[in-house]
């Protein structure tokens, strides 16, 4: 009985945590927290490295 109760509690807490995480990650930040036209410099470096090698 106690094992089943503990399993139900753990599954409930896991479901709660996953749902809470999903709700918080829908919008990964405020729209006013910086610009959205950021250039990804990693892609630029990778493409420059590939062009230099080949």
C-alpha cells in the first residue's frame, strides 16, 4: 500500500514538474529583454572555417 502511494506521489510530482516546465518555456523571455535580430556568430565562424579548409 505504501509503495503504491509513494509511486503515485512521485508520478504526480513528475507530471507537475514537466507541465510547469512546459508552461515556462513557451516564451523563452520577455519581448522587451533585448533585440531579436541577433546574428549567430557561431554559424559565421563555422562557414568561414569550412571555406578556408575546402
